[in-house]
C-alpha cells in the first residue's frame, strides 16, 4: 500500500459515513411520522420512497460500472457525491412542499439518491480495493464499518436535528441539509485526492452487456450475485420496517434505539469477520450468516417482545449487514480484476433490484407481513449459501484428486 493514498482512502470512506445516514433516515419511525404528517400519507407509504432509491440504482448501474472502468474512479465519486447532495437537500424541499407535491418531489429525489449510490459503489468499492490491494475483502468491509458508525450515532443525532417548521410540524430538515452540504465538501476534496491508476485511459468502448460476455461467469458466481439480492433484502427490510413492527405489533412507543443495537452488531461483526477471514473461507459466511438471520427473525415474529426486538436488531446487524454483501463483492472483484467496476455493478444490480421490488411490496403490507416476507427471502438466501458451499467443496475435492 502506498501511504500517499491514505488521505484519499479516508475521503472515500467518509462518503459512506454520510451514506449511512442517508440510507437509514427514511427507515426511522420518527422521521417516517414527520414526513407522513407533512405529506398527509400513512407512515408505511414512506417505504415506497426508500424503494425509489433501489430504482435509481437500477437505472444507473449499467452505466456507472463500465464508466468507472473506462474513465476511472474519480469521476464516479464526483457524480455520486453531487447527486447524493441533491437527494438529501431535496428531501428538505419536499418536506416544506407538504401536500403540494412533497411526496412526489421526495420520490424523484430518492431516484437521484439511488443514482448517486450506484456511482459511489462502482467508484469507491474498486478504489479502496486498489488502495489496500493486499486485503481487498477487509477494505470493502471497511465501507460497511463507516456506514455502521453513522447508523449507530443516528438515533442520538435525531434528537439534536429535530426542529419545528413554520407550519408547526416536526421537521428534520437540518439533518437533511447538513448531510447534503457534507457531500458537497467531499466532492471538492476528491478532486485533489490522489487515486491509484484504475485504467482510466483504457480505450475499450464497451457497454455492460459486452462486459458481461467477457466475464464468463460460473454458476457459483451467479449464485453469489443472487445472494446480493437476498442478503440486501434481509437487512433492508429490517432497517426500513422492523421499527414499525416493534411499534405497531409489539407496542413499543419509541423503538428508535433498535437502530443503535443494529449498528453495534454490524460494527462488531465487521471487526470480528475481518479477523476470521484469515482463518475461515469467505464462502462459509455466505451460508452461516443468513442462517443466523433466519432463526432470529422467526423468534422475533413469534415472540413479539421488546427484548427480542433489541436482540434481533443486534443479530441482524451482525449477520445480515455485517459485511456479507461486501464479501461477495470482493470475491467477484478478485475473480475479474480487469472489470471491477462492471462486476461490482452486477452485484449491485441484484441488490438494487431487491431494494426496489421488495421495499415497494413492503410499503403495501402490514409490519407482520413484512417480517414474514423477510423470513421467506432469507430462507432462499440460506439455500443459495448451502449450494455455493457444496459446489465449493466439490471443486476442492476435484482439485485434490488432480
């Protein structure tokens, strides 16, 4: 690792520190209530705004991946940061618009936020892997670590950022605007930050489909990409709907502290998993972590208690959001080092497809129904993990025979 890239790595990670707030704010029960009151809609309808983030990612990823490989990581980071600022500051304008199109404005801004996330993912995931080239898996898990720190602090930030609008409604606009400004600052910094050579001068002009033809994806890799769908569903459904379950089904008046337990679980998992990857094959986590999530959610759904909700938040944070998606992405990047941006896009397309479809469905369901859907989705993820592990064992056996 070249030490001159350390400040650059910090700037890259800080993008995800703010992203941790940006991707979680619409899942907070108190923010849902505030926005719902301004727009005169049901609180669960705000989940459809979260789903629009996934739609934006789907729109941009086919372009963002090859663009990152062709023009380099810097341009992807700049586009991503500037777009994220539009999304966050736009939420404040949407709140102020109220019933005069506020919900529609927020939906459009969320699509822009999803586009931003696509460019950040396809720029920063490969970039940190190139900075810390000796440990790319740990480098990508560092992204999740920074997300988790901000998500852990979010419940406490909410108490500081809350204010009362001129209309008399509770508002979190200072949080939206403040995070948007932070992104603009990071955009300026990335212009001056040195980044490793990422084939920015490559002359090949190829679209995502052409890139895919050269990847020669194995059935195991396709399964790992599908795991990007299932594991995203596990933690996104929990992140966006578990507090509603705790509030409406369990009867917990203010379940926002679940966010802190969730984030602590994620942070500890990232630290422990980073050490365990030196002794345990990455493929094992793809099977074991979803299984832990499955058992946890079954207990939460059937037990219906505050204690189980808190334990569940910690467990899902650990096993659902504790670097599983990052491990799958890092492995795919190692398989295809010349098209890291494109391969990252493939994994994130599966993740984004889940965001849009699953969260859109969740916005029209009861909290108990969402929990049940999450259990089914996670069970599919467990089966995929078992399949990948069986295929891996077979490949090892064949290699030893030769």
